[in-house]
């Protein structure tokens, strides 16, 4: 009889290595210190807002906190910090079916009726310590649903914790934000992300990848943990096809099998600006939904372009940057124009990163100013 197919999450590294303890929230020390203090002192803030870019660990942080809150036998480490026992009924319960943890993706549902049902569930006693409600992409709540959620955020029923997660906190009302302890899940830097990938690869029994290759994976995925770990999984599945010293092979593989951040759109955007193809620049802008990393990436690429303008020996050695340099060789702008673009992109990126204004509006406005500046060269 032919061998049957089986399914296993062991092949999905982003699930296999999803954080389970505070110490696993790499690069989020500010969040860990806040949450650990809550657990250690048993003084829990009942309304918490995690915000930040997609794929950086907002819902993972929420799930980790839920695990700590419902453990029936918290242990102490050598520093006196509490951590889950991993053995009680709550710790061993399947998270997807945990009786006290309800996770709702508002982007997929978003209706007032779903929130009303959660509010009704909040009146029921928890099986363990707390009923924990995790509302992902909470900015997608309808107007009526936002009104419904205000009351439990301000006066949470006893033994409930409400955790809101969003990539767009500016779309929440000031009242909603003000009723929550607000914690930003920050992007990882490239080196930290590469170290995380190296650690996972070693746990998978692979030690043939170089430091530069881990850095390449981190760069190409914008150092977003979820995307980077998924890319690593694809690399490990295809490792025999990658030459040990070939960054190019690695980059092409990742490009083919992983949904990358909008670096291609960023390159298209800048190349169109440099060559005077302004319609193409606007189309590149409209082609990406994730505007916050887009703003950061176009600023980084333009900085590299400015260095290359000053002296070609200052070119970056990263694989995909060669596409940018090829365009610059054909359409070289005056340094004055490059400087004006840099100034506007820095301002734009700062505004977008503050989460106080709509990213699409800011980038579009900046683009119009840049086009006028380049036209006037």
C-alpha cells in the first residue's frame, strides 16, 4: 500500500517557534518588562493595546500574556520572575480551544454582533483565572461595534482581560486608545532578526548557512519575524539547491517562494521618479497595502542611491540593490534634486512612523512634492 500523506506543523517554522514565554519575544524588551511586572506583582491592566507593523508579533505577545495569566501553578526563575508551569490544565490546553481565551480577527468579521457576543461572554465566570479576549486588527471595527466595546474597556468585568491588536492605532478613537495600556511592538533590526534565524536553523539541525545568508534573509523580509521565519523554512526545504556561498541563489529562492515586504514596489517607485515616469511612480505607490514599511524602504533605498551618486564605490553589495543602481546609471539626477528628495522622504517617514496621520495620504502628498521638485531640476 502506498504511503499516505500526513500533515504536521513541524514544517511551518513560524508556528513551531511561535513565542511561548516572555523571553521568546525577541527585540521587545520594553514590552517584556511591562508584562512581566504585571504578572510578578499580580497587578494586571485589564485593557491592553498592542500596536505596530504586521508580522512583528502583536498577537503572539497577546497569546503569551494569556498563557501566563491562566497558568494554575506559576513558577519562579532564578531572578524571581514568574513563568508558566507548562503542566497544568490551562498550560496544556490547545490554544485554539482554550475555554478562557477567545481570539477574534476583526478584519474577517468586524460586525457589531460579534462584539456583543464577546461582551455577553465576559459576564461568564472563567474556567481558570481570567477570560482573555484578543481582538486582532481591531481598527476594522464598525462604528457601532466601537461604541459597544467602550464600556468593557473602561469598566472590564471582574476576571476579564481585553487585548486589542492593530496595525493602525490612528484609526481607533482617542477614547478607545486612552482606556488601554498602550504598548508598541517594534520592528526588529536586521542583525537581531538574523540572529533569531540562526538560532532556529541550529535547532533544526542546520549549520551550513553563513552569517551573510541569514542577514540576506532578514533584509529581504524587512526583518519581520513571521516573514523571515517563513523564508527560512523555504530555504531549509531547498537547501540542497543553494550553493554555500551564493547569496544570489538564496535571494532568488526567497523571492520566488515568500510573500516579501514591498521592496519591489519601493524600487519601482524610485526608479519611476528618477526617470520622470510619474504615472508609474503613482501606480507603484498604489500597488502596496502595507504603507508603513513601504515608507521606510523607499527612504533606505534613496539613501543608498545618494551614496552611489556621491561615489560609485559606495554602492551596497546587497543583491536586489543592483536593480536600483542600473536605473541610476541611466537616469542620474543632480545632487540638489537627490537632496530635496531625501529631505522630503525623511519628513514623510517620520510622520508615518508616528502613526498620527494616514500613511497613504502622507506618502501621496510627499510624492506630489517630489515630482514637482524633480520636474523643476
